[in-house]
């Protein structure tokens, strides 16, 4: 697996900024690894930090827009038929639709920082016909700090960029806890607002 990842990353590195964006769009390799490798490219002087963040943000947002459009234009019939290929089943679709009806679109931002949920959240947003502009804004606002963080860590690690899991683990856990608290607070706020 490591050999496959290195082959893909080497190919993408030849494309510079475009390679970072493509790596995030196709989601073959986890975004953390692609972005930390982008930081390594900054370390080597092949790309600059700001450009890498912009490329990472564009690629990350486009990947989520694809999932959003899948839910928006394909809806339940397409997802029930082909959802298994992106690990989504009927029960998850039901839960996701209920989630958006009860709690609103604000969870799009905070969910981006929670593993597993951060990718799946885009599909129900599309099914729920969430405003395209609002979805794009929330997604972009979440993808920017995610990109900055992992590119920066990759830059600091330099030649040891592939140790990203160990380097980021001390930071990821607190971020997950904070974003989980923010998500719960948002849900409680929404519920209280509806009761009033």
C-alpha cells in the first residue's frame, strides 16, 4: 500500500499545484497524506505555501461538491442503487435526511473536522437541497484551516513528512473534541430556537 501511495504522490508532485488539487479531488489517498506531502513540496521549494493551501482548498472543496451534486441531482434513487460504492446505505440516507431537517445546515462546517463524518456529510446536504452557496461557503471555511494545518505540519517535518500520523495525532484529538462540542452546542441552539 505504501508503495502505491508513493507512486501516486510522485506522479502528482510532477504536476505541482494541480497535482495537490487532483490528489484531494479523487480521494484515492487520505487528504491528510496529500496535504502533508504538499508541505514537503513546499519544504523542497517546488511550490510555495500559499499556493499549496489554495490548491488544497480548491481540490478539497471540489471533492465535496461532487458528493453534494450526487445527492442533489441523483437523490435517493441513485444513492440507494449506487450508494454502496461510496459506502452509503438506505439507513444512513434516512438518518442523514432527518439530521438536516432537525439541525439545519450549520453542521456542515463542524462535521468537516470529524473523521469519517467529514466526507459523508456532503451527500445528505445535497439530498436535503441545501443552498449551493451556503454549502460551498461552509465547506470552504472548513477546508482552509484543514489544508493550512496539514501543509504546515508537512513543511515542518520536511523529509519525514510521511510520519504525519504521529506528528498530527497530538493535535487532532483536541480538534475532534472541540468540534464535537461545537456540533453539540449548535444542535442544542437549533433545538432551543425551534422550541421558542
